[in-house]
C-alpha cells in the first residue's frame, strides 16, 4: 500500500500528474461497495424495523422510499459539487455525515428519527458518485475504462450483496446490528480514505448556482448523455423489476425457499458484477458498441430464461438468468460512464449526477412495476414486461446507431467534392 499512501501527498490540480495506482483503485472500489450497501440494507428488514418502531403497514414503505428520495436529491444537488469543490474534502465530508446517519439508524428510538436518518443516508451515500468521477480524473485516457470498471465493480457488489448480508446479520444479531456494523465499517473507511486519497481541485471560477442552472442545458445539449441515460434507465428498470419480484417467486410454492435460501440465491446472482472490469477493458480497446449491444441483449434474453426456469421449477436456471441480468447491467454501465467521462473533466460531476439520477428513476419505476405485475399476472407478466423493456432498449440502441451511420455517410459524401 506504499504507493497508495504516497498518493495522498500529490499536488492538487485539474488532472493528476501521475496515473492512479492499483492500490488506490482497490481502495476506491472498496469504498464504493461499502457506501452503496447503505442504500439497500433496509429493504429485507422492513418487517422487523416496523415492528420494533411501531410503524404502520401504510408507512412501512417509507423506510426504503425516503432513502431513495434522499439519494435522488443528492444526485442532483450534491454530486455536481464535485465540479467546484475540492474532491477529497467533499468525499470525506459526505462520508462523515454518512457515519452519523447510519449510526442514527442503529440507535433510533422512534420511527420519526429513523425515517429522518434514512433520508440522510440516501443524501450522503452519493459520495459513491463523487468517487467514480474522481477515479476517472486520475486515469489516463487509454485505461480509463478499466479503472472505472474496477471501481464500479465495487459498487455493483455492494448493491448486490447488501440485501443477503443484511438478512444474515439480522438473523444472527437483530436488525440494529446491521446498521451498527455498517457505521463501524464506514468510520474505518473514513480513516483509510483520509490517508490514501489525493487532493483534486476542480477548475476555479464556477459558482454552485451556475452549476445547478447548467443541469438542464447539459442534458438537452449532450447527445451521448441522453442516449446512454435512456438505455440504462430501461436496463436498470429491468434489474429492479427482477430483483423485487424474484424473492416473491422463490418464496412461492413453485420453489418454497425460506429467507436463508433467498439470501443464498442473491449471493449467486452477485457473481454478475464481475462483468464490470472486463467491460472496462473492452471499452478501452474500442469495443464499446459491441459490449453495449451484448449487455443489452443479455438483459433482454434473461427474462425468457427466467420464465422457463419458473415453469420447469429449476432454481439453477433462474440463478443463471439472475447472473445474466447482473452481467448485462454491469457490462452496459461501464462503457456508458467511460463515454460520459471522456466529454470533459470540468463537468464530470454534473454528467454523472444527471446520468445516475435518470437511471435510478428507471430503477424506482421497475420496483413499482414488479409489485403490480406479480400481483396481477404472476411471474409470466413480470417476465414479459422485463423482456419488453430489454427489447425496447436494444431497439433504441440499434436505431441510434443506424442514424449515426447515415449521418457519417452523408458527411463523407459532402466532403468528397472538396478534395
């Protein structure tokens, strides 16, 4: 870790004088995983939390919803600060506030305190989305996809492992122990990042008000942002649709799994996060289009496989579908972020904040649809909706690629007479 420790003394500036080390990349991936997990610990613990804090059935959904709302607000109003505030200080400040918020969840005596802390957890967890652009700043263009992929693999593992780990810890020591362990881990992470992170000062002269005013023009005028957000919103909607409904399927008579079995199934599905580093390397070699198409197709095709698995009663095939979906999500996310981070260092915070806000909105819609589709049409309707959303993403990608090809051909034809 010597190279990582020395990095903290590097001079600040818009871009790093030395490329990011493997040790620092690992630390950032670990940080993303630990922080992102805080968004999902509560999901499998709604019942015991509600019972302990006397939360009504009507209000129980707020335990998760307020965290998601806080995260969405943080993406839009906090992440853009990465374009104007020294990045190390911003990351450490958010992480310190996250320690306080998660600790409050662990000791909250009333529902009101818990719900307030849950919203604050969402806001402060956007530290993850300041870390990813931070890593991109220090990565040379030739290896930026690999670096972002490695860091994002930590985030994906955090998202996918948080639910089963929360279930296992709560079963052994109660739901408060989940948040207590998380707070201790975050405090240790704060100390590690304080020592290892380099300073990175953004370009001066931009005010916070100007940054916020630029969010809509940035979305309106940045074609790659609009396109990538559209594709990934659909894919993340598929991801949330699947992982919200599949526990209901696994607990049904078709499979008859208990909470422990469902947790193990989620652990298997997390293997799909390994696609992120490979997708980053492929993007660095100029294969972004190929890996994007393959990833979108993987998500779409996973749903017919999942439907057949339910019909056959095969948990193995259902697990294969889960891995396929998770690999598709990871595989598409990395070339998307690489493309966005190549636009310009001065606006990476805004680009990442807008992109994440839009695709997490897709995820929220997917979660809401899962409850409706499973209740009204069972697993068949859920799989059909997921397959349709995946096909829509694939069709949009193909249509945009065809338009680009036509535009490129027309420009070549216009240029010929001038030669």
